[in-house]
């Protein structure tokens, strides 16, 4: 397991890195927000430890960008900021957990392991295409750090598209597979459902309309 630690204070970075290495983790250190974002995008890691008081890009900006770029990556905030508004905003932006300094390394380690177990269990029932992830158990979509609840039809339609990244899926196929053969082929229920999905997913919805052909979600 590889952990990205984004922390500008050398004493804390060294302490956490040595402790994690002693527990068998591989550590990827970053000393400012921009470097942390770059490493998260370019390198493989299983979890991020994120300070909020960072030079260049601040921690909340990094958190928002991380959840947009890698929505399934667990982020544990580790910071001196203990005020409730900052904590609540961090969770709204996609933090999976939040710890304040000073902290116990044993507690930090326990929280890291909980999140890694959660990620492992979660991965068994999640499918992704590009920036969107679909939780098959909870029937929820994740995009840009937001979690969206879906109706039965919305879930089935989005599942068809997510399972076929880059492939154009015709309206007729969606109508048949999601609604069944008894629906009128001239019905606009597919288009109505797609409009609802786009509204729920927001302005960065990846669902593309391919004129006279159908719909698709890009592979990247």
C-alpha cells in the first residue's frame, strides 16, 4: 500500500513517514499543495494524508481538485485546524476522515487501516468510466466529489453507459434493456431520463449525445 503524505512541516512529515514505513507502507512525500496534486495525478497511491495549511495551493483547494481528478481515492485530513466550519467544509469537499494535531500515531494508523479496508470492500461493487464512479450496492453515482442518489431507471441507464466506456449505446437498446420490449419504440422516455441524470450529475456530466445514434460516456 502506498500513501501520499502532503505536509509542509518537515518535523511532522518525517515523523509520519518513518512511522508508516515501519508499518510496511510505501510513502510518497509532498511539501506543498501543487506538488501533492501532481503526484496524486501522476503516481499510483492508495490513500492521501492531507494537511490544510499548505504553501502554493491550500489544502481545501487540493482536496477539491483531488476529488474531481480521483473521486474514489480516500483522503484523510490531518491538520492543526480544529474549527467546526473547516471540518464540515472538508467533509463536503470529499474528505473521508479528519484528524487534528496533536495526534496519536496509533490512532492515525488505525484510521488509515479503516479507510483502506473500506476502499477494498468498496472496490468490489464499484464500476467507473472516466471521472464517474457507480456504486452498484448503494445505487449511487460519484462525480467531482459529489455523491448522487439514483432512481431505478436512472441507475440502470447509467450502468449501461458506464459499463461501455467510449461505446455509443443506441436509444433503442437502452429502451429495450432498461424499460423492456413493451415500451413504444417512439417513446421519449430515454431522453427524459438522460436529462434527469444530467441535471443530477451537474455541469460536468460526462453523458454525451451522439446525433442520430445514441449516448455514450467517454473512456477518459
